[in-house]
């Protein structure tokens, strides 16, 4: 539910009439470097090293939703790991992104469709022969993967495609939270981050008096710090979602869709 609250908060504050939307900057239009930029770079056959680096980054960021999809299709942990490795190896080997039209679409939908097509087109016997035979495009920590898969709430009625999308949303949120923590540590505010990051959700009011004793700051200063932290988090998460879209006009719809997944 925490994931849904975060996304729902983003959806509410991005409404045109919301005061935070009116005062917020910068506007989310087209970012010069987005995940779609990586797709375009990966499809550029004229620059093979850059293409491989771009694909490698895509694999490193988005391997878990693909792994979660394969597990949701009933694959064992070991088979899901092998399938995920082979999927991204084939993704790179076949230069699947060359068929993508980057002027429209969602990276989420593109990768899910690619994973579904991969299962349909690849015979399991051929998979077994290929597995382990080439370079591993992304390192999978199985303890991490299975820990996340086992710890995430699951809807028995949900299909693997919806579970992929939920894992996608959690991946985006996790990346932003990591960025937040790293930025505070880099600024020499690791203790403040450890105290306040658990209260990023707008619905979770921090115990300011207790935190004041813990951090040595006044309750008023902490309120300001929380406000600024939430503003930064909101902006980064919106940008992270926008980075996966070919058209920023789809941002509100994508946020609404991801929020809706956790209400089903």
C-alpha cells in the first residue's frame, strides 16, 4: 500500500489546480536524457560500443520486472533467472530495439511485450541449450530477487502482466528513493536522511518531537526539511516516470494507471 500511496500523492499534486503544481518547477516536458534516449542509442548500429552500453544500462535497471513476470508465469526461481538472462542476452544480440518507434510508446509496455514474445517464440529445448553459453548481460542477485518476489503482496486474481507492471512501479520508486538517499549522503546529511526518508509519504506525519531529540534539530527545522524532501522526491519520481515515456503528454495517464494497479 505504501507504493500506491506514493503514486497517488504524485497524481494528486500534479493536477493543474493543485497549489503545489502551480508553484513547482521545472516543468516536465521532454528531458534531454531519458530511458527512451537509451533505446535510441541502443538502436544506433553506427555506434556499436555506445549501443551495448545503453542496452547494458537498460538491463541493469529493469531486470527485476522481467524476472517477476517470468516467476508470475509459473517458472521456478532458477528457470526465471535463466530466462531473464537469456531474454536480455537475446535482446542485445538481436538488437530488438531497432524496431521501436521512439516518437511514441511506453518503455514499460515495450519490454513487457518483448518478454511475452520471447516466451512464445523461444522453445524451451533451445533455451536449455543456449543458457550459460554467452556473456551475462546483467547480474542477478537471487537472494535479492526471491526476497523481493516473496515479500511483495500478490493478488491471486492478478495476471503476470499486471504483476510486471506492479514490479515496474516499485522499481521506479526504489530508484528514486536510492537517489534521494545518495544525494543526502553526498551533502553530508546521512543522519538526517536516515531519520526522515521513512516519512516520504505525505500521509505519514513524522513524530517531530522525537526526531528533534534524535537529530538535535528543532521541530520547525525538521518540518521544513520534510517539506523540501517531499518536494524533491515528488519531482524526481515524476521525472523517473516521464523518462520511460516517449511523449511527456502521457505522464498523467501513466501515473493514474500505475496507481490503479494497487487498487485492484
